[in-house]
C-alpha cells in the first residue's frame, strides 16, 4: 500500500468526518475534493464506512438522550404514564420525519448518483444552503419537544429528503426547517441529529451488500478512525456554535465556496 494512497483516504476521512455534522454539506465537499485533487473512489464501501463513523459519533454524544427516550418510550407503551408521553411522541415524530428521505432515497437514488453529483450542481446547492442559513440566522424559537406536531415532523423530514442532493447540507436543511417552524435551537439541533440515526442505519442496511475491502482494509480503517474522531469533535464544536447563534459564519462560508466552485 503506497503512502500517497493512505494519505488520500486519511484526508477524505477527516474531511467527511469534520463536514458531516456542520451545515456545509459533507457530500458536496467530497465531490469538490475529488475534483480538486483528481481523486477517485470506486464503489460504496468508503461511503458506507464514513457514514458509520459519523453515526457512532452521534450515538456517543446523544447517548443520554437516547437512553432517556427509550426508557420513557417503553414506560409510556407499557403503563401509559402521562409524564412519559412527550418522549414517546418525540420518537413517533422522528419515525414520521424519517419517511420522506427513505422513500425518495429509494426512488431516486440512481438519478441523484448519476445526474446530481456534478461539480456545478454542488456549487449551486452550496449557495442555496448558504441562503437558507442566512434566512434563519437570527431566529430564536420557543417550541420545545412537548410542542412538536406531526406537521413539524413531516416538514423537517421533507427538508432532510431535499438534502439527498449533494451540496444541500443534511444538518443545515433540517435545522433550517426546524428553526423556521419555531423550535428552540437546542430542540432543533437534537431533532436533527437524532433524525440522522434512523436514516443512517437504514442506508447502511440497504448498502451492506456493497461493502468490500480487498486490499483497501488498512486505508479504510485509518479513514474510519479519523472520520469518527473528526465527527465527534466537529459536532461538539457545532453545538457550541448553535448555542451562541453564530450560524451566519456557515452561511458566508457556503456563499464563498459555492461561488468559487461555479467560477473556477
């Protein structure tokens, strides 16, 4: 295994891991990186592993929320405790919000992969992401978990489905939709990343048959570990950014990168 090949996958692992949680589109940045540095990744194995790395990071950070939701959800199903109803309904809303991306992903996966992964498409969609972030930059909602509705879940779910297009950030789209619906920043962030879990698990299950390593085991392991670490710390950093309400910086970044891609 050549050192250059190992460094290539290490770089892509770091890039994907760092950009996955923040609203600048990890898929778009991978397209840009591959074009910029003349890199090519064959098959879906790399994408599946990097997705799994980011999933583990989200599970680690939100483990307490997951334990709380699971225990209260089971408690409500078994004994109908009124105190546990909001957590049970939060789970229901996550399931509902998962449906649009799951359906559209299955129906249009080939079209998205073949027609919408061009570098110019990524440039345009990054600018769209920047505009969306700019529009909600000053919003401070008041809706917590107990105030969510089926309508909220469907709208956020549709936003996640739009993010199947490279350059449209998944976290950005869902957070923009959630905050536009009046959710608190903390609620929007939690709903967005807990929503990442079922979609990520589902896509992994559907793609598991495509997982092949061959002689790429070592670079894939290196990329996986770097992506996991980068995703964890990037999400922690983004949570602090959200708490301070500084989404405008991501908006400006998307404008600049999107414009540079379209120009050059």
